[in-house]
């Protein structure tokens, strides 16, 4: 715990700055929020930096908001695992958050409280589970009380004795139980859970990203 807190003190300014940048997305355009949702759809079993690069490439080529699964897949290949499957997820997500020709993420999502938002995402966006939904909400400034239970975080929770082992699969019940344990650990360490997430992530990757 002492080493963790010491590392937090060294990185606290950078971590808080990054979270403040996420909060600015609360007022972003719906199309920008959609881009962040797509980033989170791509991240399972893929490197975050590569997923970010893929989203930038799709934006540059005008495919994020209007490309077919085939065209999108061609841009994901080599950067994102399961590129064909995820290209379909992106197009299906686009249909879910559009109202006519306009994107309507704010109307469909941001009228709810954060935990209701998460349930809506899990229920309505194919390819989004509790981890990806929590990730998206954190990245747009609404995930202060949520855990993003990817392998980096789970490894650190095991290391610090928060969980006894890393589960082979995570049901909703398991996810919420581990999230509750992480919340209690963050309170004991006096490190907010969203800051603890970025701290753990930086210890695994050597940088603070998203």
C-alpha cells in the first residue's frame, strides 16, 4: 500500500489533468461522443494506442460516421484484433445512437444517471459489456464511481489482495462484486477509484492514457 500511495503522489497531477480532460467531453458533440464509444468498442484484446490510431484513421477517411463494415474493417486490420467482427459492432452502434440523420447520444443516454447509462449501454450496444461501458463513461466524464475491470486492473487488484484470483469469465454479479471491492480499497488508500484505475494502468503500461 505504501508503494502504491507513493507512486500516486508522483503521478497525481498528471492523472487529475487527464481526468479533467475527460470531463470536458461532457459537452462534446454527439459525433465526438460516438467516436469515443467506438474507441471503447475496439479495445477488448487490443492495445489502446492502436485503437485510438484506428479511430483517427476512420475519422480522417470519413468512415467512422458513414463507412460500411467492409471499409471499416480494412482500416482496423493490423491494428485491432477481430477487425471484421468489430467493424460490424461499430456500424450497429451507429444505428442505435442515430435519430434520422443526426446522432442522439445525449438524448438517449445523458439524461440518465451514470449507472443507468451503463445499463442502457450494456443492453443496447452490441459488443459493450460492463467493462467497455464503464470505460466509455469514464472517458466522457461520468465514470467517477465505476471500475474498468480490464486485465491490467484485475492483475493489480490480485497483487494488492483485493481479489484472490482473476476470474476466467466475469458475469454481471461478479463484475459488480469486484467493483465494490475496488471501491472499498480505493477508499482505504484515499485514492478515488477513477484515479486508481489510471494509476494501475500506468504501472502496467508506463504511461497515462485512457
